[in-house]
């Protein structure tokens, strides 16, 4: 019987269309003449169905009688053991929405894992979770870009990062979990009996950063092989709702602890940043090593996998790399993009590595050429679309308008989307289409005549992200009457704003019958309030409690039908 072999792995998936997904199983196994080797493995889809997936990476394995179309896998590590990466995938169509646990198990793990009792007889088990939801939309899992076989040194800090990024722009969180396998009752997919997290000694730590995903183990106490597992969760939120768990991937990985005097290299600190879509971001990443080993910096993450970022680096003692990213409109999203930088030394004892996580927010440019024209009792706004208005994917779904009742020169900070409360601006209203770039602000009727009103506008995108706010535009308000002929009466509404019951005072130079109607802001008559004869002056009560909070137009017209007064009444119940 051949020796057992499984050391690490994970399952990821990508949405194709409808309820169809491509599911990929990646394992990392021992390689050698007497080692078990799987040209195919079974992937369970979580709906009672499964597939026999054929290995698809490396060179064609023409010697395989069992799997004549399979490939051999790719060797990724040769010292102190030979480890190869194996990739298997299937396409599966689910019947419909639901919660699905995708999993695999294979016998067995490699022998001698210190924190997995009797590891040679424990099956290797990994799982991922898929939430197919009518309301949340299609989902692809996080993708992991850094291999899960890593070296550590006794009594020295160890670092690892999976280099996870999300295709859909969902937020990721990270948490430790136990390695899973089989219990004494033959149950698969449960915590391995007797499993323990790696020991770290007095004053040490074993943890994972919930935001960056960096594993920290300070400090290994005993040389040997250890397996740990962590869950990468994806969270999706509506524009105004709480985040919903839409999927997760579990990585089971192996740490090989050696005896050595080597120390891991260190990165210089880099501050997370923001960039306007369409601009070029350039950053210099540096690393040093106390033993003056030669260092190599590599990079991965969403700027490289989903966009066109580049890194220019050379092998040197004090290594530096220039990270350059010419961002585009397709890079706009609510969540950050994350670049992962890995530095590894060339020590002749044990090569150690470290990681730098660099979060970058790509923000849409602001709407342009905001114009504010003062109308009678209104402000009329128009603007041009931002430079970024994609025709597919993350599209503009409307604009939000904010006002401050004074002159203003406020402008957004470098990482400030939309309009923060600290700006002093208040929300006025929204439009709900990309080309809906005009609006009228009727709410200014409650302001004193000649007030200065300043406005800013920002675009909203389908993933709930917001553009930068526009430059402010201002004008002076005119409160008055709209007359076709010279008015021979006056009308006053108070209190305005009010809680639903208002007083209307009419004073006329010429007695007559007056009609009073209420309109919404779309010009639709929603109520005829009164028809009354006025002789001199009269006070009328207007009960508008039946209507929702908002702005309305009160129209008063005399029997000659050639004059009208249209104050706007604000309800504030």
C-alpha cells in the first residue's frame, strides 16, 4: 500500500450563469515513487450530487491507466520534502436557491503531524459554503493566490497570508477553525478528535487578523509539521442593510517548523490609500533582513488578478519593489482592493517569509459642471455625468443632492466618498437613473428670501458605492409670487414648516370666491381643500395630517382665473 499524502487544500467556486457554477478543488500532496497519488477525486456539491473530477494541471499523464486524460500536477516545493499542487474541477447546475455545503474527503493525511493525533489514519476533509439567493444575486467565492505550505523556525515569529480576493467585491473576514476529518463513530466532516491549535509558549500568540487574514504564530515551541485551518467568509450588504453571509472557503494548511537561527525579513510600513478611478497609483514597497540575506518580493491580489497592476522588483539585500496600478472605471467598487506582498529570504538554513497587506479604495470621479439656477421659490439644478459611467457591470443608478444654507467652499478629502455629516450639508433628494441629471429643490420655500444656497452632488453605483462629491455650486434664493396679472390679494401660510395643521390668511382688495387646492411636487392635484367667499380678510384652517411628510404646493386662485399664488407647504410630523 502506498504512503499517505494529503497536506493542505481548499475548494473555491465561480458563478457561470443561472444556477451553474464551476467548482475547483485544490490539494497539496507529497510527491514520490511510494506516495499515493490521485488522478481524480470526488467533489460533493451539497445537494446530494457529486462528480469525479480529473486532475487538470501540470503535464499530461500518458502513463495513467485509471485516468488517461489526467495531468500530473505541479511540483511547488522540493526541500525538505517534495510537495505538489493538484487542481480538479467540475461544472454543476443546482436546482435552485438554497444553502449548499461543498466538500471533499480523501484518505489520508500525511503521518507525523504534531497537533493532529494519529494523522496517518485521519482522512483529509475540506469544505466551502455557497448561498444561492434570489435576493443577493450571483456569487463567486474568494480566490486564494498564495500556496498553503509554509516554513517556520522554532522560537521565531511565523507569518502566512492566503492572498484572498473576492471577484464580486464582497467584504471578507477571517477566523480560525479546527482541522476536520473523522471521529470514532465514522462521522465525516467533524473536528478531528484531540486536535489542538499549535502551542506558542508563555507570552506567545497564535491568531489570525480578522480583516487582513494574516496568520501570526509567535512562537513555535517544537520542530515538526503542524496543520491549521481558517475560514474566509464573504459578506454582502444592501445599500442600507446589514451584511449577509453569502459564502465561505475553508483553507487547511501545513506549517513545517525547523530548527534554525534565521529570522524572517521585515516590511516597512505602508499606509492604506485611496485613488480616483482613472488615475495611476505608484508606491514603493521595501523590506529588510537582519542577516543581510538576499530578498525577493512578489505580489498578488485583486489589483493583479482583476485589473492590470504591475510590480517591478529585483533580488537584493534591502529589497524594494515599485507597485504601479493604472486604475480604470471597471475597478470602482464599494469594498477595498487588496494587494498582498510577500518577501522571502534566500537563507541557506530555512527560507522564511513575511507579508504586507495593502488596502486600496478606488473611488469614482465626481459629477461635473454642477449648475444652480434660482427660480421663483425653487432652485433648479443640473450637472454632467462623471467620467466613469460604465454601460455594464457596476453602473450608475442615480445621484444624491445635498445643500447647505450658506456660501460654501467645502471639498471632499482624499478618501471621502459622498457627503459626510462633518461637511455641514444636509440631504435634499435623489434621482434614480444615470441620465437623470436635473432636479428642482422645492424645499427652499421654508428659507428666508435672498438666502444663499450651496449644493453638491454625487453619483451612486449599483454595488452601493458612491463617487466623490462635486464641487459646490451656489445661488441666491428668491421667495415671492407667480402672477399672470397684478395680484389684488395676499396669502400667508403659517407655521411653515408645520406638523400637519396650518393656517391660511387671505386678504383681498376685491371681494370674491377663492378656490384652494393641494398638489404634490409632480403637479398632481391630491385634494381640493376649500371654495370660499372672501370679504376683506379671512383665516382658514388647513388640515393636512392625512398626507405623508414632504413638500406640497398650495394653489390659491380667485374667480377671475387670472391670478394664483403657490406657496409650498412642508409637513413635518
